[in-house]
C-alpha cells in the first residue's frame, strides 16, 4: 500500500468517527507518522471532495455548542481557535447570532439554572457562571441585572 493510500485510509477512519478541522486531521495523521507530502495530498483531496471543510465545521460547531451546551460567543471562539480554524471563519460562525439573541440565551440559561440572585455573592456566582459559559463580561452583567428584575 502506498503512503498516500495509507494516509487516505487513516483520514477516512478519522473523519468517520467525527468531523474534524484541517488542523486536527493534519495533527492526527502526523501522529500516525504519515509523511508530510502524503498529508498535503490527502488534505487537498478531501477538501476538493467536500469531506473536509473548516467553514462548515465552524458553523456546525457554533450551532451545536449554542444549542446543546448553551455556550456564549467567546467560548465558541476560543474553542474554534484551539482547533485551528481560521479567524475569518470563526468570526462568520459567531456572527450568526446578534447581541440580543446572545442576551436571550444567557437569560434562558439563568432562568433554568439559578433563582434571581438576592445578594451580591449570588449575583457574582450567576455572573461567573455566564462568563465560564463564554458570554462576555458585559453581556453577563446585563443578563444578571435583567434576571434580578424578573
């Protein structure tokens, strides 16, 4: 079996388990000691075939994390950057939700997880939870203030 065929087989197995970014697939193949030329060939072939697409990955990832794990934009940005997605693709994926939608999501998360905070320590805990989830500090502050008024 040629090195290119071995690389293609390994790439297909990796992509069958889960969708990956170009960076992640390259790292996976490097970890399997595939030659750099074979990696370049396979990545280009998979991109042409539409099986490897960072823009699609970023959009799906952002939608899934917003919906399923209720992450805010900042955490999504950090995770996509960690996975090697280009900055312009990250910005496009995160821009799908405006500030009002982000605030509504933060309020829904607060409504599900915490009672309206009655004192400063409770407000701080609610704010920190939102920031950990990836909401900007300013948006988290606005959400906690709105949640108190409900």
